[in-house]
C-alpha cells in the first residue's frame, strides 16, 4: 500500500517522487481506511505505514502518532507501544534541551527566537511541553502553538502542546515517548518547555541532555527565593529580557548568580554551570548563548557523559514506570477497593498501625509476592 503524505509534505513513500495525493482522511492516510460517517481509529492502520510517515518527517502523521500515545483507549495504547518500539532504532540522535523558568520569564519567546534561528542553520526543531494541568480545567495552559506562531508555521519545525488533564507522571511519560517519535522523524534539536512549578523541572531534567533556567533581570530577592534544587539541576542560567533599561539589572543579576554558583559543587560531568544574559525581542546574545550550548554538547560527547546520562535516564524511566504501574494496579484491585474504607477506619481508630495495614492490603493485591517472604 502507498503511504501518502498530506498537504505540504506531498511525498509518496513507494517511489520517492513528487505526486499529487489522493483525497485523504483526517489522518492523512488513503481513503480506503475512511468509514462512511467517521474516521477509523488510529490503531486500525498498519504500523509500517505510520512508521514510514514518521521517518519521512511528515508532521501530520507525527501529530497523529502522538495523539495515539496520549489516548486512554486500550487499543490505542497497544498500538502506541508497538510504534514506540519500532521507532527506538531511529532515536537518540537529537540534542534535547529543557527550558524552565517562572511564568512571565519569556520561555516561549526565547524558544521561538532561538528555534527560528536554528532553522536558518539547517536544523529541524521540535518543541514539546510539560504541563500537568488540572483535571477540573481540562485544558493545558502551556504549549499553545499560537504562542509560537512564527516557529510553528515553518515546515522544518514541530510544536506540540502538552496533553491536557493529565497528572505530572502521565504527562512526563508521554512527553518522553513523544521525544522518541520526534527523533525518529528527523528532528535534531528538541526543546522541552516546563511550566516551572517545582516537580515538573525534575521530570524534564530526567529526559533532556541540557537544562536551561531562564530568569528575569534583578538580583536580591529573586536570588534568595530561587529553589536550590532547580539551580543545581541547571547547566545554564540565562537572564532573559536583558534589553533597554533592564540591561544594567540583568548584568547585576548575572554577577550575583555567578558569585552564588561558586558555592555549588562541581557536577560529575565536569561542566561548571554558567550564567548568561540575552534578549529575544532585541535578538541580542542569542547566537553567542547557543554557541556555548553547542560547546557544552561537545564536552559531554568527548567525556562520554552524554551516553552515560542517557543510559541512566532510560533506567530511571524503567523504574518510574514500574512504580507507577504497580501503584495503579494496586488501587484498581477489587479487594483493595472494597477494603479501603474499612482499612482507613481501623488505622484512624488506632486499632492497626498504618504500616501493618499497608502490608495487609499489599498482600491482598499481590499474594504471590507475599508468599515469597
């Protein structure tokens, strides 16, 4: 079967020649898969065709593949797992950069300005977002493509909003899987933007090679209020919006942060975190900052830490996924659910310790493990 790529990526996989595409369904696949009144589920398409579209760099197919990853339908989950495994051999070639900072610091503007510049250098840029939005709002407040309209409009760029209505663990896992798909699609630079609320920084740090913390001009209270853990994770601190009357404040903040970083231990990879300042609106300092980031990647590659860190991240996500899956299976167990309220009651009545109660419920959910003690 021929895999037709829709819209601007008008390409026929079978003969590598330009061709006029047939009328396609919403997934950009031939109409033989389209039902009379609705589009067939993503999971009904052959994985080989989806894989061909992703490897061809088709953004429409890539977006639909990520939608499948985000789906809660069991058939889509099975399809997504198979697709991720098929894409793994084509992953690992991109530079993954996490961007964090408080709301209003200009993360999206920074990414868009740098991203557009990188496109002119022949790079292909993807932008993903980590935003564990609330279940009640049902929507993501970060990653809206309209905030990066110029970048999203470029044929060699891909901007993807965060999955809405997800917990941090769910969003983080799906973002990591989306990274694999983006790498398989040929994007060699991937930005992961975080809302900057605390735990999301840890999630982003565990899936990128370089972590950038954006800050606003001005030292003093901001320097004292920043969380030490976030600073320790950062490879680069960058004072953003350093232009006009804010430039002197930015330089002052830069000196203050540089002084403060002397009290932090040297990272295991040997690269001491650096402090820069730049302005996306004035387009000043962006080029020099990127050159330094490129030198950082060269250092990681030569030292062997880039590969080592990626291997450690893979094992981290292995352990995290096991913990999350076990927790979900535990609470979904019928006997656990039926005994949950009674267990809480005896614990609150001090008839049973929380530790003993937990062990009893675990024995109910996982009896085979309990027998091996």
